[in-house]
């Protein structure tokens, strides 16, 4: 009999990398690496008394309306004596590398409680991999006789899928593959203020037709953002690849959030509601409820580090300016602008390219049509807002052509309040910048 071990679980959380490599035969491919923290999934008790998580994973590659790859499989955690804890469920799969713009999507469902999570990343590729692969940050590695999904150049590597390092960690280990003919590969480690911390030629090792690069940097003296640059010159051809890492002290963070008063930071965290979705918002919201100022500072910093690892502070400052504009232009009675439908769309997708406003038509409620030409991989999209409540400046979203937004083909009927020919609205906007 299989029984359930009752623990407090959260929605599954996905940390992932989408990388590009070549086979020994020179064929390019995409590698999807991901990990799911064990404390975000539910473990059931096995008959032998051990505990195990059970996930359904769906890997998709989507180009426009076409599904290029649809791979569905079951992923089990290794049986363990203690459920959850600090263990991670890690997997990697090799997929085709398609030319053009497409999305790689990871969908995970916890088979024990039905909770789901999703990760996606857009790739714009010419279908080729040049002289270098992407760089993998390596948690641990060992030589194997038989290759598996984690193997490169006969090394079985557990990837580190967050480029964050504590200040008390001594080493940063990374791996890459080189497919060119240069006799040496150069490493440059550059700080965020463009100071070159390390410059050296590093060794490669031959594995079949591929040169492997496995190298370790001392991190004990590092603090802040750094860029790992690998380069090679061969017959006037210059090849290059890079990776951003950040070293910080998690227990005593010297982060930009440290200077923000706790009361202000709680308000700022609420401002993230339009853009923080799923697991990210659940984590922020749960920390808000604990009244733990240190935890909130770290979680807020973590959110912006995931968006822009090289400069999370500037990413937050840019977003804060957008929130101020949303509050200035879209606030209505009892509701701040960032919480309005127009504010949410503005913060999530940016300022529309075109705005068609119909505020004075006697036969319709006031309404607006916002036009976007670059909504992620989808491309163009429209949003239709209307003020049917007669509350000053309150426009609710009635219909959108954007994926994942409300779709209402009958929106034209919904805004009618009389009969007759509709007048033309005007292009433009009275937003204050």
C-alpha cells in the first residue's frame, strides 16, 4: 500500500537553462536542463518506507501556431529516507535546434497533488552553433564510461541552474565545448564595472571531434557581478561565448534591497503583482505574510536577479518608473493604477505602439483599443478596454488577442449603449510622461 506523507508543499518551481551544443558529427542541438526543488513538490510513502515524488513533464518547442516538438514523460525523484528537504529533482533532455524564432516550454505537473508549473524561453536561431557551445555552471561532475543526458565529453555533470554564489563558496566551476581549430582558448573574468579580474589561457581536452573545457575559478575574493568570457582566434576568425554570474552573501546581503525601509519594501513588493506570476508571486506573497524583513529583502532581490542577473537594481528602478506612470495615468476611485487592467497590461507588455480612444461616442460606452506589434513570440496583439461603470478613469479589459488574456469576440455588443452609426475616435493618448 502506498500512503501519503503529509507535508506542507508549494507549487512546483522550475529553474532551467536552454543551451546549444553540437554532436560529435557536428549536428547542432538544443539541451534543456532544469531542476525542481524538492520542497516545492509532494512526496508519497513507498511500500519500503522511503519517499518519492512523481512528476509529469511535457517538453514543447512551438513556432507560431505550430508545435515542433511535443515530448511527454514521467520523472521520479530518487527514493529517499526523508521527503523534501534540500534535495533537487534534476533532469536534462536533448532536443532539435530549429532555425527561426521559437519557444521552448517546460510544463511540470505534480502527480501527487495536481499542482503545475511552467517555464518558457524564446530562441531566435539560424539553426547553427558556432565555435563555442553555451557555458554550463557545474555543481559536481564525474567521468562515466556510458553517456547519458547529463554527459558532455564523457563527463557526467550536475548543472548549477542559478548563477548565484554565496561569498563563502570557494570555487566557480564551468564547462563548455569548443568546435574550432585554435590552439588555445582564452578566459577573461570581467567585473560589472569593466575591471578585468582574470585573464589567462586555459587548457582544453580532446574528446572525439570536440574539445572540452572544464575550469575552476577561485571565488573567495569575489563580490558582485562578473562575466565569464571565453574566446579563441584562428586564421583571423574570432569566436566568443560568455556567462554572467553573481557572488553575494545570502545571510548578510549587501544588496540594493538592504537600504530600502521595510514598510516601503512591502509596498514595492505589491507593485510586482502585474508581472510576478505563479511560483514567483507565491514566494513573494508568502514572505510578505511572515513579517520577516530579511527574507523579503532577499526574495525581492532574487526576483529581480532572475530578470536581469547583471544589474537587478537598474531593472527594478526602470520598473518602478513604469509603476509611477501607471499610478499617475490609470488610478481611479479606490484603485491604484498599477492594479487596474490598463495598468497591468502596461506594466506587463510596455507602452502600446498605438492607442485608439473612443471616449465621446454617444452610442457606446467610452472604450480604448491598444495595439502592440511585439508581444513576445506571438507578435502583434490588441487589447480592448471599456468604462461601463461610469467610474471616472476606470477602464476594464473586455477582450484581447494576446495569448493567455481574456478573449471575448462579442466585445462590440458589450460596449453598445444605443443605436446608430459610431463616430470615429482619435489616435493618440493624453498620458503624462
